[in-house]
C-alpha cells in the first residue's frame, strides 16, 4: 500500500486539479513542454533526413547506413529506461530538463563528426536524451489534465511531436542541399537554451510531489496554479468535485508485472512495439527508396517524406478530436486496422512508382501518427503516480525496440534483394497483429488517474 493512501490531501489535490478550467496557465505549460517535445522530434528524424547525403559522402554500405539510423534508437531505449526511474525519483520537470540538455549538446557533437563511427556514437548519446524526455513529458501533461477532456488536452499537445518531424523534413528540404547535413544538427542543438528555462517556468507535478510525501510543496504548487488560473479566467474557481479515491501501489518496478498491471503492461508493450516497428520500418527508408529505387532527386524525395509527415499530423489532430468521445480502445483498433490496410494495398498491388508509394505511405502515417499520439496519452493513464513515469517509459522501451528492429528488417530485405512487396507485406501483418492486441486494451476514457489506479 502506498504511503499516500488514506491521506485526505490526496483526494484534495486531485479534485482541485480536476476543477481547473482551461486557462492561460495551461497554455503556458503546454507551450514550454511542447517546445521541448518539438525539438526532440526534430532531432529524432535528423539521421533519416541526412542519410541519402551521408551514403554518398562517406560511401556507406547498407549495413553502415542501418547503423547510422539505429544507434540513436538504441540510445533512446536506454534513455527511456533511465528516465522512467529518474522521473519517478527526482521529478518530471527536472528529468525533462536533463534530457533536453543532453539532446542539444549531443547534436553539436554529431555535427562535428568526421566519420560514420563518431556519427553513430554521438547519435547514441543524443538518443539517450530523446528517449528519456518524451515519455516523461507526456506523463507530466497527463497529470495536469482534467479527466473529462484529458484525451484532447494531451493529444493536442502531442501534435507537437509530428509537427517537429514535419519541420525536420521541411527544413531538410532547403537546408541540406544548400548548407549540408551538418547544419541540420546545429539547428538541433537549440534545445540547450530551453533546458535552463524549464525548471524556473514550469512547476513540478503536484500529484508527484504528493506521492513523494512532499505534502507542503504539493499544496504550495496547487495553490499557485489556482491563483494563476483565477487571474487568467477572472472568475472564481468551481467547487472541487466529490472526493476522489486514493491510489494504491508501492512504486516498485515489479508492480508493473503483478495483478491487473501485468495485463496492462503486456498489451501496452505490444502496441508500442507494433506502432513504432511499422512507423520507422517505413519512414527511415523512404527517402533512400525514393532516390535509389525510383531515381527521384533528393528534393523530391524529401518533399514526399514531408507530405507523409504532414498527413500524420492530420491523423494526430483527428485522434485528438474524437478519442474522448469514442474511447481509447476503439480508436487504437481503428487506426491499426487502417495502417494494415494501406500497407496491404502496396503489398498486393506492388510499389511501382514513387508517387504511388508516397500516397499509401501517407495513408499509413495518417493512422500510425494517430496511434503513437494515442499511446502517449494512454500509457500514463494505466499506472499510479509512484510508477507512472516508469510505466510510460517501459512502454518507451518497447517502442525503441520497434524503432530499432523495424528499419533493420526492412534494410535486411532490401540488402538481400527482396522485393518491395515483401517489405510492405510484413509491415501490414505486424500492424494487423497490433489491431488484435488492441482488443485486449483497458478502456480509460472519462476516469481520473486515481480512479483508474485505486
């Protein structure tokens, strides 16, 4: 049993957060955390955007190219594990700030790399930061959101991530041909400026403070938030809702694999793996496929990739609008089924031209980006405050495995002379398996984080 249980302040903090109307305070926090997420996404896709140029400049083999794009993902895997522990131990905001600083500094080092080995090493370090920031940031946003509109609140924030991916591709279309790939990584170092600002402008999660037994700090933070909300709305706050049940749990990692949490962790892990296996299995190789297989110039290849990312942004937006209405489980099932169908068309009809692949790849990213955003909402909902960052980050571990294995499998098929039909067929099958896994997901819409974990 958590030491927080039976403490009357628990329900008070949760109830006071639940009564807060949307205000400038929420906008401020989402903008600051969103800026972090934007640049993490921007840095995440830099290797894929630079890959066509790197392959020519350093005369890379397919194996070396695969290493260039997967070392960052391996770093993200370890970063997710470490950040989950840190996020529950030292706080959400401090963990995010540390990860952002590491991401930016490593980007500078990548820009100075003189060979593929140094490039891969510094991409690994950059991945440590990216992998740690995103799940912990999503955990924080979940903890300040109201239960009745948490899906829309979190997913509109999560649109920042595909926006960052789109921005990376858009900037690459112009910067790489004119200034080279190193300039992209110099731009990716900008998050260093945010790292120092974040702890001073964004308050720590009151739910986390309370779970750590820091009751006075939690009360001070929630009181300050309430004052800012009242000042911005110019109206008195509504009365808190009826008492909210207390959470249970010890905060140990082992709790993720016991009782009801075992099912939640298993389903979540499978969904994360599938979503990112498919996403990165296709996205990482698209620019190179356009140039090497279909003979398109670099600008056209990057433009097609930009269209796919922009379509994904639209999918994210529609998921934000409807997930609170139709629920998490139906949304995930529908999106995974749609992704599988789009990939199956490419496998059956055959990928015969760049524009054809770009169209169905865009249909796939429309669904996949919606799934990814939905999982960043869904993951923190499934675990109590003392384990929330660890639970979300454990899901991040499986998405990193998907990020690593997806491009390796696709690269292996291409290197072995396999057809594009086979590439898209195996991706379609994996997405279909994900849709089946989603049938076992627990529905969380409309419930407070405490009600889901009491």
